[in-house]
């Protein structure tokens, strides 16, 4: 079964610095990969998803992620952090079957942005 | 569209009490699901449904029941609440997967924060 591992439960950056949130996946078949963001006291919102087109995926709010098959990674980056980026971020994976219930989430990374 | 709505936002129960968490969506999505979110564990699937009258178990179904009488509604019932069920519960919906190089987005509700004493 597929799974994801998010490296680092907490990441702290200064405003204007690079944001890098790490996600490695395990899957026996080519996966679909997702990044979701959760702002305080809210539900999850899709940031971006990889579904086999370009390996560099651009999402909302200036975030992007690169699918690297050789490294089984799908790290999330943003060149310059903004205070409003403070949130919890979840990486998720699903396979390419027609089963709807196969999405698996990582444990989450809480991003803090310091002024 | 209101998207995915959940009620209540907060609930405190005593051990052994029962309650129903409500979830509704207005996007005509076939697929609906319930997750629980616990610190350090991400989201874990409790139950899901691929259409009215069809439900199935996810990773952590024990202690929970669901039903799907309409496309719009997918309530989650706790039959006899236990402290281990203290968590944040999210409902989500999406279209069913279709053949092709894509996967539809899951839309999440705002969550219900449940405390069982």
C-alpha cells in the first residue's frame, strides 16, 4: 500500500526566506501526489497535485513542488515566505486505480513564519 | 455553492453518550468520506461512500457508523463515545475517480472538534 513520510513535524523560517517542506512517498505503482494546506481552525485546501503531466507542478499562493521519481520525493517549495503562509501542510498519495478510498496522508508539517 | 458543511463545530460528550456528526455537500459528488485528525498522525479514513446506499469501512472504522440515504448527506454516528475518539473530524467529498491521467480534488469541510470526557 502506498504511504508518505513528511520529514520534520515543525519548520520555522523567517519572512522572505525560502520555504522547503519535504515529502517522500512509497508506492508500488506510479502515484498521484498532493499537497494540502490547513489554516488554523479550518479544513484542508488543495495547494497542488501531480497527476503525471509536468514533473514541476505550480500551485496556489506561489507554491510549487517537483516530482522526482529517482528520489521518490515530492518536496514543496516557495521562494519567499510570507506571514500568511503559517499553517499546517499535508502531503498525500494515491495510486492510479479507480478506487476512491486510497488516499493516504502524511503526519503533517507545521510551518511557522517569523517576522 | 456552500461546498462541504459540517455541524456542529465543537462538541463535548461524556463517555458512553452517542451523537451524530452531520455532513452535507452541494456539489453533486458521488464520493464522500470521513477522516479523523490526530496530532502527529495526519488524517485517517474512518468510512466512505461511493454513492447513495453504498458505504464501506476505511482504516479506523471501529466505534463509528455511517449511512448515505441521499447524495448530499453523509452523517457519522458515534454509538458509545470513548475518550479515544477525542479528535477533529473532517468530512470530504469528490467526484469518483475516472480513467485518465488525473484525479479529482477532494473538498474538505471545516471540521468538528470533539472531546470525550
